[in-house]
C-alpha cells in the first residue's frame, strides 16, 4: 500500500502571526494515507486567538469507516493549561468496531494507546496530553429488530506539540492523527519502506 502526499484546495493565505502561518503551512504539508479524505473546515473562533481545522473521513472500497477532526489552536501569549506552550491540538476520532469489542474492559486503554503510539511513530513529541475514549453500542428493536448491533469507539484528545530545536513542525502531529484514524478504523499499518508519491487531497473522484 502506498502512502500519498496530498495538498489542500486553496482557501486563501491564513492571517495571524508568522509562526501561526508557518504552522498552518505545516498542516497542509502533512502526508496522509490514500484512504484518508481530508479537507479544511471552519475553525472554532472563541477557544484561542487563532485556529485552523481539518476534517477527515477514512474510506475503504467506497465506504466510510471512520471520521475525525483536528484543530490547531494558537495563543501568542501562551496558556498555562497548555504546559506553557503557544500551540495546542484538539483531536476527535470516531470509527466502527466489532460489536464484540464494546464489552472489552481494555478497549479504553487500547484506544488511548493508539494515539500515543501514533505520535511516537511519527516523532511528534507531545506534552500535557489529556482525553477520553468512549464506546457506543446501538441495538435495534421492534420493526428494526432484524438490524445488526453496531458499535463505535470515539476518542477525544488534546496535547501541546513540542518544538524540536528552534522551530515547531506540526506535520508529524497531523500524520499521527491520520494514522490514528486508520488504526481505529481497523486498517493494517503501512509496511516500512513504502514510497510516498504526490496526490490530491479534498477530492473523492478522479481529477478532470
């Protein structure tokens, strides 16, 4: 399986301080797997002075098996809750899982480990991590009783990206989020040494 680099459709240059504009450029430079359909979305306006956001779906054989959002917040004055940093990621991931897994007492710990391992695998150092893992089961009754029970796992997390040296590269954090989406959706990991080739983000169909 090949990992592809995709570029965002143009929405205009971001406003704000130079370090925020540089971080947004890092969001767009991240390399995501071909199953991840990712695009920009409106960012919340009241959490921090500056914000940029992405949404994504994981699609396999034309079926969406996972979805998520990633928000990058920036406060030039810093924030004590962000371990003194000026940037903060807020992530959300939801994916279908086997109904049998919903009763597994380890599912929460395993779900959280997916995020930790994805950050480690992409060299994305994080501080002040926090979050929740929620399991949801849906059973049908009455006229819908014949429908199968479905189950989902939802992960909400936030963390402060830590700069390596004098500059902050947020792309590895975006790539870790993309990997988390795929892991939660049950996709196997991409083998080491697979080549990365350019492609387009924000399009499901062929380019005209």
